[in-house]
C-alpha cells in the first residue's frame, strides 16, 4: 500500500504543529515511521488520506464502542448543530445526560460535565483536596490520568512511550505532594498511608489499567484500597475515562462490584467528541461551586453537541446491554486466536484482556504492573506493529496502550486480525 499523502501531510504538519501532531503518541515516535493521516471512518474501518482501509483496533482510544459514524449519533449531531454549536448557558440536554448517567452508574448522585478526561481527573483531585483539607494524593506507577502536573509523576501511556521519567514544568512541590506506588501492590499502599497519616486527600486508580497495556487488578487489590480509604478517611477515585460505559453499563464499578467515592469519565460520554465528567457521592460533590467553595468552571462544559452525541450513545448502551455480551464474546474469540498464533510462533508473550480491552506484551512474564509491562520487548512490538499495519490492521502505536474493540466488528474482521497476527509474528526477529 502507498502512504504518499500521509507522508506529505506529516512533512507539512511539522512546519506548524510541534512534532507534526496534536497529541504525542500520534507521532509514531515509539514505533518509527510516518503516522497515518485519517480521512474518514465507518463501522470498524478507518480510511487514510491515500484511500487505504484498516481494521480499527483503537476505536478513537475507546469511545467508538459501537463503531465509527454510528448512524443515530450522526443524525442527533446534525439535528442539534442546526440550533447552534454552543450557548454558554444551561440546556435541557445537560440535565437529561446527567440523569441518564446517574441512572446507569452505581454510587453517582451528582455529576459535573467538563471538557476532557484530564480536566475531569484534575477537578476530582481538587475536590478531594478541598473536601478533606489535605494536600497529598496517591497514584500508581503506569496509571495515566491526563497531563495535569501531579498526574505526570511516574505516569504510563504517552509518558512511558517516550521514556520521560521527569517532566520539565512539574514543580518539586507538586511532585512532593504526589505519592506513587506500584499497581497491584497493596502492601506499598499500606506503607505509604501509614507514613503519611492524615495527609492524603485521595487515592486515584485506573480500576483496569489501559495505559501500560491492558493490566487487570489482582483479586483483593481494589477491595483493599477501598478498605484503606475507609479507615484513613481518604477519597477513593476511580479513573474510568477508559473503562466507563465500556466494561459494563455502570463501568468498572458495576463490573468489579467496587464503589468509589468519585468517578471520572472521558470521551465516551460524548461518543468521541471532546468531553469529560466527574461525579460521585452528594456529600462530596456538593462542595463544588456554586454549592460549595471548591471552584471549577468551563465555558464549553456541557456543550450541547457533545451532550446529545453522548446521550444518544449511552441511551443505546443502557437499552441494549447485550452489546456488552457481544463485545466480550468477540474479544475472547480474538484472544483465543491470538494465543494460538503466539503459541505457534513459540516466543515469549503475554496477553491480557478485560471485557473489550486487550493487549499483547512481548514478555514471558505475567504483566501485572508497570515494571513487568516495561520488561516487554519493545523492538519486537515495533516490528509487529508495522507488520500488522502493512496488512491493514491499525493498532495503538505504542506497547503501553490497550487495544479497544468496537461492536461493529464482525467475525470476518476478527479472523483477518488473527490471520494477520500469524503472518506478522512469523516475520519477527
């Protein structure tokens, strides 16, 4: 396949955009080569500027759970766009959206719309600090909660992809207030909370990590965090920017049967449009302005176009919960096929899967945290990524990112992915 137009566009982009991209992982720096410039998408397929078609295993990093250009969402956006793109004033669809989310998610009594997952996590932490009157937060190595300063301390995802250990611009004071522990290490959390009694405002965690590949919580890990938070009066925050409405209608809280105090969401609640939200218990959420004195605001928060898009998608997910069964079955089918392909290949590998999230790690050890994820053979992943891309399979361009399936995928798509993986693995050194 030829990618001449993408190459020309990338050359052009680098003259006006830092690195030629508006989010670092898109630059293909960790896998090499030139990023593809996408022109359109439909269902389970992406089409680049040269007209090449790819089976999409990213789903815009999660939100396109029913596939691209899902017709009811497209029609809803078109209808609302005729009214205006934005008002900067309250709308009925914001209320309907909030009511819908509260009806779907356990333990969410009030919810505030924002403009991104980063903003949602940043605001949730500020609220936790204001509520508890404490300064420190505890996060986990390899968990990525957006690019706010405190979240970039030992973060996963893009920071891990670029092997950035310390981020210029993050002050020593911010770093000092950010405690980190290995994911799935409850003993480390117990030591940190013991050493900082009465200082920790919040523990924030990806209930299923998606920013060091897909990494599942060990049995008892989240339950243990919940217990520690109860004992130490710490706010427990689930970052469900990836897992929210993907693992179940009520997200990871429903799937894993763990109640968080605050929950954050991202682009899935806008069906892929820029949006986020944070919500939780009324006793905490009522401290947000204008009810309380923890300030948070956004001119475009609750944007009507984003709200109607997300409302249309979430309403479908609530009404047709069989979608989750179908997605799980498709992902398990893919996992089985990939395991068979890897077994025939005969070299070290590990495959993690939770619902419709899945990832391959080129290591023979179980991947349970950032340290074990980092032991993967990234050079081998680069080869695999490009071998799959040549065969029309679009994977995340980083070994530290989960794949996300969409329900527009049919058995033929999955078989093509599996067959392509067999061929691609055979080419690896």
